[in-house]
C-alpha cells in the first residue's frame, strides 16, 4: 500500500491531455482538449490537437484556462501550488 500511494499522487499531478468530440453551435464537429494539471502546459494542448487532427492542421475555436502568474507573484520563480485549468476547442482542417 505504501508503494501505491506515491504512484497515485504522481498520476494525479502529471495528468494527461484528454480529447473529447464536440459539436459547435453551427453544427461543425470539433474537439475539446483538456490539458489541465501542474505538469502540462498550453503547448501540451496544441501538441494533442496536432496529433488528433492527423497532421491536417487545426483551427482554434476557443480557449479557457487559469491565467499565468506574473513573475512577481511566483514563489522563488515558480508557480507553486496552483492547479492549472486549461482547455482548448479546435476544428480539424
């Protein structure tokens, strides 16, 4: 049990980008990509979008997420302890 708890904690912190199909108001099919978590970044969202669209490219329809902290608000130069919410909606070309 002592070996499982650190593994669960590590998985919860790192997370993975997840993709879910969605339909826009105009009827277009799109993808909602969630790349929340401390270990992910906006780049993770865009990499997942590129992979999900199989190299055909994509158009960003919307983004939503926790804004980045200013340098003066960081602790020792790092954004510590703030869970990041990030999601992007894209349409493949």
